[in-house]
C-alpha cells in the first residue's frame, strides 16, 4: 500500500502505534465493538471503526482477535509504511 492511499488520520494512527500506543477493540456480550487508542501516559480516545477497518483491509495492522478486548499491532507492511512517514 502506498503512503498516498492512507489518509491523514490513518497515518497518524499508524504513527501512534509505532510510538507505543495500543489500539484495542472492546466488545460486549451483545457483540458491540468500541475501538480505543490507549496512549503510554494512560489516556485513551475512541477511534472510528471505519478507520480501523480500512487499515485492516490494507493489511497495515493485525490483531490477536481475543474476546472481550482484541489488541492490534503494525504488520510488516505497516512498519514499512511508517518508516516513510
């Protein structure tokens, strides 16, 4: 995937992951998902589902698919892209 095919918010999210933030999806028993980016300082913020899904589809992030809170990480392609940002 080229740098130009990832929007600005997607690039920022990838950079935050590279800098030590943790992206998690928290699920409840009814299947509702809430994506949150957890910063190293303990703060967190919501992330749009569509943003995460676009990065998954682009194979820039992967996940352990755990219930109730899966954790995402940069794939090799994601790490290569971050190096160009």
